[in-house]
C-alpha cells in the first residue's frame, strides 16, 4: 500500500494519520503540478491513497483517467474546491473531499482506528493550512493545551520550510508523528525550525523593501525564502489585497508563484484556473491561497490576465451595487 501526499504540513500530517492506522503504508511526496509525473513512482497494481493534492488544470483529465484505470484501490482525500467536480460519477476512485483540512478529513475517515494522539497530529496539519477554526478542531483543541499544540505546529511548519527538498527527512517526520511523538522530540526538526525563524525575519525585510506593484498585485521576485510568506509580506508592503511571490528557474524556463489574498470576496483559484491554461501554465488551490507554474516568457502575460480578471470582478460588483 502506498501514499502520495503533498509535501506541506497538512499533507505530511495526513500521511502520518494513515500510517498511524496502518504502518505498512509507504509514503511518497508530490505537488499538484507534478502529480501526473509522480504517479510513475508508485505501483499501479497496489492500493493508493492520494492526500492533499489539488488537480492541476493542465493535467487533471490525464490524472483522473489514469487513476480510474488503477489496478488497486484508490482513495483520494483532498480539500481543494475543484477536486470533486473533476472526477466522473460511478467510477473506481473513492473520493473524500470537503472544505476542511485534509488532515481533518483523514482523521474523520479513520475514526476509531486512531489513538488519542491522532488528535494532535490532525490539529498540527490543520494549523499548518490555516484551517483550524472548524468545529471539530475547536473541540479537539480544547482537550489539549492550546499553546503546546501551536508550538509543535510551529516547529513542524518551520522545519519543512528549510528542508523542502529532503523527502527522506519528511518520511522520517511522518514516521515520528505516526509513532505518537511530537516534533520537538527530534533535534533536527527543532534546529531546522530555529534556523527557519532566523531566516524568515531577514527575508521579510527583503520582501518589504523590494516588493513592487504590478497592477492590483504586490509582487516580490527571487529573494530566497518561503513562498507563501513572501506573498503575504508582498501584499502588506504594497498595501494591496493580493500578494505574489515569484521563484524564477532560468535553467528550466519556468516560474513558480505563490499567491495570498486578503480580500475575501476575490476567488483567485477560479481566476487562475480560467487564465493559466491559456498560457500553457498551471494554477489553482484555494480562493485566498493558491499557486501557479508558468513558462518564464509568459510570466508578465499571466499577471496581465489576472489583473484583467480582477478589473472585471470589480466592475461586476459595482454594477450589482448600483442595480440594488
């Protein structure tokens, strides 16, 4: 049995919950933009669980087709808004989707198979995805010391930021959590988290001094730091409601972008899924937190297309207000 999980805290905690229920699961990691390729890592004759991975607009039909023909059983647990609609009805993939974290979905699915410490793992995954204000999380958090849970989640999330390509270490973290231990039990996690904290403050200062206004988006480029936080700091520095952080890979000719949205009325996931495929790019995630991968020579055009869509949203909103 095998797992492909997102390589963030929510994906790692989801995988740990699966291994807590059954230690025989083997864990691999992926991203939405590389899931199709990463399916080659696993054996199509064995059962598969896909955890916390949104479907990329460019490859979702191929992914759905491939999983529908999988020889083993497929369980797909995800909380991104377009996943359920991407799979046809009455096909072989068991879907578990919802508007809570994937860790919470996995926790609910496994239920009585889990020990009490699973609550702690679920909460760390939810906190890592800013999805800890659900009724279940609030209830389960009241059964623990809140400060301790947030401390452990901080260790986990910060350590992942500075070890992002070290999948062997991430498998070790999955096993650690599955064995009911906490991140602070591992000195490398603690050391990595402290280093991440030191780097983040310098990174924040770089972003806030160099962020640019690109239409309605505050953008920072290539400043060597955590992308999601870079997008948040870029929005704050420019005073705009949308921030973006761009990592350019000149050798491969691509740019990876993380977006964060302050304006709750803007669904950037929907906008990205509309404009990105037209430029040979992939994009999506959540309404207020999403990402894209775009050819470098189309980067400026992607920002132009997003700004055009944002203008349309504003105009539609104003028309609706005047008509009321």
